[in-house]
C-alpha cells in the first residue's frame, strides 16, 4: 500500500461516502474533498466537511498510518495547523494540534471496497518492463490519444524551462539561445555538453560579426571546443589554429578546461569534426536564423533552411591531417528531424509562450509529419502492442516511460486511471 493510492481513493471518492465516520464515531459529510495540488504542505487544500454537527473548511492530510504525522514532524510545522481531517489507512495513534485538541481522523480501510484494493495491486504488480504492459494495448483509443497529446506538451513544457534559463543567461537574446541549443544537439548525447560549453564560450555578437567568413566560424568553433591545440601537418588546420589565436585575442575569449570531444563509437558522419563543420556552414549560410525559423510553419521549409554542406576541406576529411575519399557531407534529413524535435519545435513553443500566443496546431502538424523515432523504448512499446507512427507519438511515449512509468506514477497517468475503472 502506498500513499498515492490513498490520494487516488480520496480524490475520486472510491469509498463508502455515506458511511464515513471519524475514529471517535462522528459522521463525516463531504461537501468538497479539496484540491490535490501536490505542493509542500497538506495533501488536499480548501476542503469543506461537516463533522458531526460542525461545518469545517480547511485542509486534509493523508498518511498510511496516523503515527506518520509525528514521523514526518508535522506537529512542528505551522503549515499543518489548518488540517481539519487526518485521512489514514491504519489508525495506530491519535494526533493532536498545538492547542492539544485532537485532529479528527478517518481510518479509510474500513470504507474502501476490496475490489478497489485488488485492482490497484494488480496494476502495480511487478512486471518485466512497465506495470501495465499486459493491459496498455486495451486502452480505448480516445483515452490514449488524448493522453499522448497531453504527454507531448508536458515534454515541451519541460524543455521550455531549460530554454528560459538560457534566455535569462543571454539577456533575452533568442538568437543566442538558438545557437546554444543547436550546438548541444549537433553534439548528440556524447558531445552535447562539450558543444554547449563551446557555444556559451562565444558571445553571439561575435558570431554575428564573423558569420560572413566560413573559415573564421570554423576557427571559432573548433578552437573553443579544444580541437586546435595540436601540432598539425596540413595547412588548413594550421590556418584555423592561427585564425583562432587571432580571434581569441581580438574578442578576449577565455580558454576552456572542459572535457575533450569524443570520437569513440561514432559513425564517421557523426564525428564531432563533421558536426561542427556543418554547424559553421549553417551559420555562414543563414543569417538571422532564429527569425527565419520562427516564420516557418511547414516541415519542407525547415528542411530548406538546414540544407547546407560543409566546406570543401571536409569533403575529403573526417579528421584533421587524414585524407579520406571524397564525399559531400550535407546535413541528412534524419539528422534535421532530430534538430527539429529537440531544438526547433521546443524553441517555437517557448517563444509563443513568451509572447502569450498559442500555435499548438502548427507544432503538432510538424511533428506528426516526421517519422517515429527508433530507439529501445519505442521498440519495447511496439512489442507490447503500442505502435508509434510519428515523432509526435514517439516523443509522447518517451515522456510516458521516463516521467510516469519509471517514477511509478500510475495513479497520475490516464492509462492507470482507466485500468482502475475496469
């Protein structure tokens, strides 16, 4: 038994409401069961009850045992002075206010049908992957689809909080925020943090000034990523190193001591050298990129903006000093899709929120047009009967798995609640 089950039972009145009594035998009439805000302090706020012949307005605290009140030291917290009813599963001791009056308590296990307990125990019984893996495919589509939409926008809200932090750090420069986010996502999971630190180490005013020279952008990016501090043999690498030394002195750029970028386990097209070269090519080709991205409303327009290739040197290199067979290294469509999902759409969402505008339909039309992501989580959902056909669905399923299934928040999940209704 867990407290989240008791929260569910109280919130949805899964008990014999008309028979409810305190442990001292006083009748309880629920006028308003209160708001479950999940904040610090009592569990349910602004409840209204009639206990005996007295009407009460205040808060409600829920515990597995009444003695948990003292275990959690609520008697020392003024936030709990407004509690009008203590709801517990097991009553093992009376609880008193600071003025020595006893707080009315109801022992809930006397009023909850065994069927509700069994349904809960069945839902949270140990499974191999997620609790509802044997039942999730049976959820009605209208319930599941609505929940996926909410999950997707929860995911955008979480990413929006990260964007707001970057915006504050950059003095509300949206172009600088875009640059930092793109840099992080060009680095993928392995080099994302190194690329982000690189981007933060270059004032975006410098990018604006030097974007007309692709070689200078490459020098800035490679230099700030600690990738030019070697004794190179070929002339291009030497030129970049010299150019970076000049730009670092000109703009007073500080040396970085964070970890070096990693090549290990990456396919050559994902080498940090190629991704930084593509990022430099993008900012050389597209000035005022943030403004252009915010004005786009279709997937094809976004693909056009990211249709860039690396400088000529990188057509025959994956690393400095090592010549490879010639290949035009454009940003692939699949990689653009990742950038759209992890940078562009969250940034559009945050920007609309910043301007108090809502454009959710446009965002959904973009992510629904992108194929579903392929990873271990999405594959596992497929194996239990939940098939993702678009990036909108795969992003929502990732939110479901990471924020609800992993956290065992079954009673805050529409799927869990639907299964308990059966």
